[in-house]
C-alpha cells in the first residue's frame, strides 16, 4: 500500500507540470482548445478526433474532425462498414445579413459567378440560419431541443419506411449580435448519446477570439514574408492562416506546399522537382500571358487521409481549378501502413517514385489550365500529356529534366490495346471524347492508356517527326484552342459569366480538333500509332498481364 502511495507522489510533479497549460486553456479532460487565433472563433474539441483540412474555398466551416477508431457502442456490422462513415464534428461561423429587398435579390441574380472559384465560394457562403440549414444540413431533419435554447437534434431519415434514422447528430448554436457560431456532429445512432455529450462540451469554450491576439498572429506572418521576393504573398499568408493543426508549409517560387507527411526528404524533393517540371511545361507550351497564380500542393499522409480530404474514388491525385490546389499522398507511407494480407495481393511495392509520378502529372493540369486561358483542353490532351510528363527523370544536382520515359502505369494496358485491340479506343473516338465519356468508370482506364500512348507516339516516333502534318498535330491543337477561345469569349462581352466561359471553351475544343486533324488520314495515323506502341521497348514487361484468349497455347 505504501509503495503505491509513493508512486503516486512521484507522478504528482508531472501532473502538476501540465496543470497550468490545462487551466490556461480551460479545456475539460479529454479535450483540447482550438488554438488558431487567426480564425474568428475558439472552442474545444475531443482529442480522440483527428483534424481534417478544409478546402481553400470553404467560407463557413472553421474546422472539421473525424473519429478514426470505431466507438465501442457500434455493432460488428457497423464496425465492419465503419470506413467512410466515421463520426464527425464541425465548428462553423458566419455573419447574418439583414433581410434583402426584392431589388437586392434581383441584383444578386445578375451577378453570376465569373470563375469556378467564385461559384464554389458562393455555394459555400451563408448569410442566415435558414440558409445554413438548407445548404449545410440538406436532407437532415433539424428539431429544437425542449428547454435548451439554440440546441438542436439532427437525424438523417432512412429511405426505408420502417427503418430508423441512418445517422443522428446534435448542434449547438450561439449568437453575438449578427455573428453566429456553432458546433455540430453526426454519427451512428448507437453512438448518438455519447457524441451529444461531446458536442455540448465543445460548446463550453465556443466564443470569439480577442482582436489583440489575432493582430499578434498576423504580425508574425508579416515578419515571415518580409523582404521575400515571392509571388502572391497575400495568398501564401491566407494558406498558412487556414492551415490545419499538425500540417506544415514550404514555399517555392511558384507554389506553396502544405503537407502532413513526416518524410521531409520527399517534401524537399517535391519542392525541387515541381519547379523543374514547370520550366519544361513552359518551354513546350508557352503561355500568352505570365502565370502569376500561386497554387497549393497538398501532400496527404496516406491514401485514407487523401480520400477523407476529398480525393475521388479510384484516383491517386487531382488538380482542382476552383481551389487552385493539386492534391496527392505519400505513397511510401501508404505502403508501410499496409497489412501483410494487403501486401501479398500487390503486384509491386509503392514508393516515393509513385508520389513524384502523380506530382508531374497533376502539375501539368495546373499549368495548362492557366496557359490556355483558365479552362481545360480535351481530356486526351490533358490526361495524355499528364501521363507523358509522369515519365520524367530529373537530375538530382542540375535540377533539370534529363529524359521523359514511358509511363509505368499505362504502358502494359496500352500494349494490349494496340497489339490485340483489347479495349482499344479508335482515334476518331478518342479525339472527340468529352468528360462524360472519357471518365466513365467502365472506360476510364482504357481512355487514359490510349491518351498516353497516342501522345507518347506523337512526341517520340521518327515516322511522325518526318511527316509534315502529323508532326504539327499537337502544337496546332494548342495554338488553335487558345485562338478560338479568345474569339468566342470576346463575343460574351467585357465581363463574361462562368456559363459563357464554359460555352466558349466547349466550342474552342471542337474547333481545335478540327484544325489539328485537317488533311490527316486518321486511319493511317492510327495504324502507325498502334505499330509504334507494339514495337516500343517495355521496361516493365514482367508486370504485363496478357488477356487469356491471346496467350500462346490457349
């Protein structure tokens, strides 16, 4: 008994050492204080929830969190289907605006968004509690709690008549004049009572930040960039202000890297390589006007975090023109986190090379978007060149691209397509495919492989280099799409809407393909393309899987 008391006394100084910080924060046990003084509000959040970054166009949510381990209240079936349905909590803030007159409503309708970013920010913004419910809680049943002012129960009705709600949640609201703030969350019905207590505790610390502390944090950022010759310094400051806890940032000449990976070697390699690749993009596709936009490069810790952030299913990275952000993850870290069972099913090990491959691909999407006038070219051109540049090899010391080889992700399927016509996409169809057809889940892989192999053929074939029209196809398309877009957008007036820009880009794409293929026999070009891909050297021949009906001896 005495020994236990003595052990407790030894632990006492450690506990007391942490007490001042806990008391200063005021957070209840098991909670932390949200400590970003550059945000408009502060609050508590449960320590077992993991922070999820917010997209740059988010205007209302201040933070969001996810519980990555299944709560003990869940059934076996719920635990099995836990991924993608994890309990989540959110903090939000907005300023309520006075009721608008009919004239103001009409003026608002006339102010159509001029860019994808403006459209996303408009969808994200709210100006009243009613608008918050219609935009952020669409589909949820929101019912006030009796005897608890500004407390609400949330339930997401099931489609089946006799089945209980699929999700349940809780929301606490606070108002200070026109400033509205709150916290809410949702989870499995079995976990509802426990999460409700968590959200109520979160609201205990819900308040506005003091202006003095915000000014101090802003001054820190001003000093960080003082005397620096970076482009878009205000944009860089904004990115750092909104960075989630635990994430870090690194500036390069044209980008700001935001990362959650611990592999600093990979981060610095990305910072070096992305600038080297940008020089190559600029050399091949010179923009009409200087590109001053500073894009975010977001490197997630693993595939799970990538999808939780918003990475599309089946993708390894993406460029988002609205957020002006390209996103991917640390492939080597993903490999280390795989179970033994998952590793046995793999055809090859994931490494940092995969992260760089995705970087070179997605960075091209970012560059070409601005280079041709802030819209996307045809997907065969956009994705084909993205995969083409993914084969780049960059000199470690000179920081230049030494060579651009074949894509390890596309070459084997492309060879099957061209040799056996297995899933082959005819050129007449490939060149005219719009997004709906190109990205159809049943055909997406076939279109990607075809687009890469066609671009690689046009860039490397001696037969193409000697042909007066084939050799000019890609640059004719590039110059033509810029010319036609410029002409079409001029018809829309001085300040064209996003809708007018979409229409102009669609017409420009059609005209550019017509110009690029004028006088070309597509059948002959297609035949030469297939022949080249069949004969080209394959460094990853051992990974090729030939369809059964084409295997020898079958």
